[in-house]
C-alpha cells in the first residue's frame, strides 16, 4: 500500500476529493482482476495505458474511487 501526501495530491490534481484516502492497489494479474470485477456489481472504469503502466479505477459502495495498476510484484 502506498500512502500519498494529501496536500501534494491536492496541488497536483485539485479536482480530486482527498477526503477519502487516495489508494492505489498493485496487481500482476490486471486483466484477470478487471474481468472478474466486471462480472460483479462493482463500478469500474475503463482500462487506461499510462507511462507508468496500465490502470483502472473502481468504486466502493459509498462512491469512493480507488485505482488498480499493473505492476510486477
């Protein structure tokens, strides 16, 4: 788990709600996880390729969004 400084994140992306911690989860099996979550009642965003790797967002039942990134662990 990586904890980011809320103040720094707010400066970099002022549109983000930093009331809930901004969490990014890492997985070696991004496609498998994305596929499993898409068959459940989980709100997920589209897969996006970024310079740091592929990533998608998911929401918890309260509407807080978190990120999942592909990473060799």
